[in-house]
C-alpha cells in the first residue's frame, strides 16, 4: 500500500502487509495480542491511536 511520509519515514514509501495463518489443537495460554475490528466512527473516536495508524485505517 502506498504510504505518505509519517513519523517513522520522512518520504513517501510503501507498506507491505503480511498475512500469517496458523492452526492449534487447544489453547495453551491467553493470546499476547488481540485483533480489534473497528468501524470508521470508532477509529475516528478512539483515543490513543497514532495519527499515522488512524490515517491508514480510514483509507
């Protein structure tokens, strides 16, 4: 995905997304990270989101 300059990279650049798939027979512990699905309104209103992340989510 083409990306505008942001707080990490001062020039236009490309973001590459990676998708990983895994299978597990049973849960062994709580997940270290959680996926959160948000509506556009929730993205716009959620405090603490980095502005460059917010811009990518709303594209």
